[in-house]
C-alpha cells in the first residue's frame, strides 16, 4: 500500500485525504491551527491528523496542498526541520499556477520534485469529486510513472504538461477558472434574477443549466461555441428591454459586460454580422 504525507488541510488536502482513506495509508499535517480546525470540521479522523512539529514525514510521497502564498514557508520549514526525511522522497505541490521549481530548494536534500495539479473545483470536500478527473503534471520524465501510479490509485488521469504548457501555466490555470468560477458567476446572476422575477430558481434553472453544460461539452472539439439567445441572434430590441428591466444596478453592469463578451465571441466565430455587432455594441456603451 502506498504511504503518503499530505501537508495542508484546506479543501484540496481534506478531499485528497478522504479519497486516500479508501486506498492508501497517509498522515495529514496541519501547518496551522486553522488548518487543523478545517480538517476536524471536514470530518477527518483525528488519528490521521498531526501537527507540524509531530509529523513523521515517512510516506513515499509528500503532497503539499497549501495556498500559493504559503508554499515558500512550507518549503523552508521542510528544509530546516525535516531535511533528513527528504532523501529519495517524491515531493509535489498541487498549485495550478506555480511550476515544480517552486520546490527546488528540496532537491539539495535529495528530494525529487514535481507540480501535480488536479483540474477540478473543490467546494464540497467530497472524495467523489476526484473520480475520473485530469491532473496536469510538471515533472521530470523519470518521476512521471510514480506520479501516474498515485493518480491511477485514486481513479484519476495523469497528463504530462508540455514545456510550452508549463511556460504558460498561468493561462492553463485561467482555463480552469473560466470553466468553474466564471460559470458560478453566471449561475448566481441567473439565480438572483429568477428570484426578482418571482420564480423558484431551484425549479426553473437546473434543466437549462444542465442542457447548456452538455451542449458546450459536446462542442469542445469544435470551433463553434454552443451559443443561443438574443446576442447571437442580433436581437437588439430584446437586449434593450433587458437593460431597461435591470435598471441602475450592479447586475446591469454584469449583464452589459457579458453581452459585450458574447457579441465579440459571436462576431469572431462568424455567428453575428458586422452590422448587428455594431448595433449591439452601441446599446451596450
């Protein structure tokens, strides 16, 4: 059975620990009191949780699941307190933006390093969200096999990032942000407007959300986005009515920004004529 040490009890660390509870032996190191509280409130057994100064770090793999801003401190502490345990260990962080070289100080103590990012959103700390997801891996070639085994073991798929993707890792991460966070913004707007219109969002929204998501998943391999509605139709009058109904609110700003982005996309993809594009941009100004 693979043994691991997880550093950090935020959403990613807790979710990973719950998944590993089914397939591997692990210890979860709380690097702060807040981290410890998060782990216990997240339902992890106290017996798996240890504080930084009591950690053993005897796992084959050390997974660092902390905020980007805390990673440097964790690396420094590992070098100062646990350098003897690092020799021969595979140490990786789960940041979506930072490269593996963020851990380079560990190499001088004999560690092998990598950046292994789960391309997923972690709102609820449920083990199931790791099922079938893709992990973007920045590693040395000789370490990829061990990382792949770890990811296979938790029902994921390891993809080794190219040198170009590693260089553009900020864009890689923005892709995840757009797929998750920006979708959440759109859904929150839809929910708020549904409530203002006097309809039950929990009744009306799920079906249209599911259909829209499935349409766009089907179009991932196509250059044509799955857009419908007044913008792509060039329906200027309906857009005017929408703006009037929204009034002078923050939602008007959000709506106009979204319509502008949609119009630019539709025009760029040849779905909207130049004339209609200009008319829409004029009323959004």
